[in-house]
């Protein structure tokens, strides 16, 4: 699905992968999605996991989760158009049985 301006999002079972345009090469980012960022941040903080404040972005509500190595990964509640979920098909080997 093209959500506009060349931002492609593909529905995968049970995840999504997005390919975004960039002016630089070798730029990689990983974001995880959730249904309710407020509830996610509260659960993480209850477990002692550091989360940054929730930021309102054009594409969703984002928090950065601190990783043990000192880095961070983004977790967001999407506000952008999303493709329909794709059901996994049985493999050929399973269908042949």
C-alpha cells in the first residue's frame, strides 16, 4: 500500500514492514507497533524498562524504549493508513500431505 509520498507499507502475517524514501543510503531504523502506546509505556515502566515520553508524530504516537546496551528502539501506535492483514497460507509441503 502506498500511503503517499513514496512511503510503502506491506502487510505481513503477523507484522508489517515499511520501506520509506531517504536521501541517504545505509540508513536503517526499526520501529515496533502497538495498539495502545499509553498502556504499553505503563506496562514497561511497571517492569522497570525505561521509556521516553510519548511524542505526537505525523504518523502516530511514539515512545523510545531504552535497551540494555544503551540504545533505543521506537514503539508507536500508528495513525497512518494500514494495509489489511494477510493470512498465512499453508506451505506446499503441508498442502501435499
